[in-house]
């Protein structure tokens, strides 16, 4: 198995630190607002990774944090005239609901930044003790990481400190590139947004939060650190520097999922083109949204356009349609039950082992669906049943198997089934009365709605076309 490591800019053979176990830390949301499409895409990418590694027989520990104290959270709370912690918790619940709806499995641990202040302060003390951090030059409560003290600073993004953009010079730090580990409490910020420390009252910097939580749950040397491409700099660069300077080996592989564009443009508040989870779920089923979000390689940019969900729905429908047809036509045969001896096709495994290449893996699924339908057409029932089982196993790995969505789709399916069955009964009566014009009209009406009828000797079945 190979994984693309951002730090070395190459595909590397994946070997876990500890045989049979994998530790993954993923930077989760900063909960100043509700989830947009980029949040969903990122969480889904690491969900699929964890599912595949689990399928390979590895015991996966996935840690995805919640940044619930941050400048943005405090600013948004002021705008909305509410307590920052109330805003953060409401948005955290909203994220969790969206993730569940998308079929994203709960992480092994989901730590909040505010619950790990002691670990952050301990890490800051270690950095000061080792000569890689200092208290503010102006005597305030700020504490900074001394970037000049760490020769490896810039190794993740392959840039020299002098070339790094977006750093702010300040009279209380040695150089512009130095970043905050502890931020002094400000008079205009809520008293509840600060904690006591030996440096004075304040709150942690953004970067120290993830370093402390990752090492607390996974140890100081773990396998994979993930997050969105936008986090490479400054967040992950600074995480790596402070953790390494503290003596931690930290992550073996740095993995970054690509960003989401909207009709070719970067998603931004100024352009007013943000696509939120509510927008997506209002246009398609959550299962379709999941299929769409996985349709591009996790490292590639994913472009959202008005047509993409309809295309994803049609593609997913072809897969599920085959499974429904196979279940119906194989039900009266000795191939009705799945064969426990069937395993995932090697072609699928090869693609997933190639840096989690989900689009290529989906191509394997679709090829088997086409072949399986041909088998059913030609009454090759054994072959059709094998492909049904293989398709089901592959969908389970991708989080798209019908059994994984039954609770979400059952109500919708029952409502649709009752309507379609009523029309089938009406059509049967018309056929019995030799009113073929009415029977044909009903069939055409259903076909126009994307519903295909299949007549057997004693019964008419329906499926989505």
C-alpha cells in the first residue's frame, strides 16, 4: 500500500509504527459556523481511509478534534450577540448531525480544544525549557515559538522562513515568523475565554492545540496526520515545527485532501458562492451526496456545479438498480443468499492501495455492475450472484451499501412504494379489462418518473431506472 506524503512530495510505502495498528489525527472543524461542502469532503476523505485500513485488518484509532476556542469563534459570537461557548456547541452539534447523515463514522476520539488546556500548557513549558519558545518581549502574557531556533522550520511546505507570507511583525516578538503559543487575555474578550497559567491569564494559540491533542491521544509518534490542503501553511507547518522541537517524532505521513471549487472559482464569503450542507441535502439524498464527494481523488480539487448531484444520483442509481434487480431475480433460486466465501476483487484492492484511489475503485464497481446485468440477461445466475456479492462488499468499504442506509431511506422508500403499488394495481385492472391504452399510459407515466416495471408470471416489480 502507498500513501502520498505531503512532506516528501512522493508516494511512500505505508508501514504502520505498530504492527496491526494505525493512528490517524485529522484537524476537524473550527465551529464558528455550520458545515459547508469543504468540511464534508474532508471528513469523508478520512472516513474512507479509515474504512479501508480497517478492511485490511488494521485496528484504526482516528482522532478528529473540534476547535471550539479561536479568534473566529469569539468574533462570530460578538456578531450574533451570544456566548462564544453556546455558539461553538450549537455548531458542533450541527456538524455532528451532518456527518452522521453523510454516513461518516464517529471517530475513536473527538477532543475539544477547551478540554485540553493543561496538555497545551505542558507542551509550551517543554518548548521554553528546550530553548524553542519565549515569553513576550514587552512583558505581556503572550508566549511565542522561536522559529529561528528550529532549523527544520519550513520543511513541510518546502519554503524558507523569509519567503513565508502572511506573517505579522509585532513589537513583542523577535521576528515576524514567530507564532503565538499562548495569547494574552484581551480586555474586550469574555472572561470565560481565558485560563490561568504561569504566563498569565490567556488562551492557547491555534497550532499548539492540535499538537497537544494529537500527542495526548496517539502518543508523540503516530502514523498519519491529515487535514485540508488549506491547513498546510501555516497550521500544519507550525504544528510540525513545535512538536519536533519538543522532541516528538510526531506524524510519519502528512496527508492533505484537495479543496472544493464552485463552478471553477474558489469558495469564499466575498463571492457569496459558499455551498453549505443544507444546500446539498436539499438537492439530493445524503447517499448521493456521499457518492459525489468521493467521486474525485481525495487529493484533487472537487468542482461543484449545478449538474453534479444529478450525475452522481444517476451513477449511484445504476449500481443500486443492479443490486435490486439481482435480489429480485435471484430470490427464487439457490443463489438468493450471499456467499460468505466471496471477497473483494483484486482490481478494487489495487486501486484503494494506490493512495486511496476511490474514483478508479468506483470504475471497478461500475464495470462489475455492467457485467452483472449481462449475466442476469443471459441467466448466468451463479456469475450474477458472485458479482452482486462483490459489489456489495465494495460498497460497504465506501460507505454506500444499501444496508448502511436503510434507516435513512426506508421511510422514503415506503412512501414511494405505496404510490407505485397503487398505480401497479390500477394497471393490472386495466390489463385484465383489456384496456391496454390505460395500462401503457401508466407504464409510460412511471417510466417518465424514472421507475421501471418488470413483469413476472405472478407479480409486477418496480425499480429506479
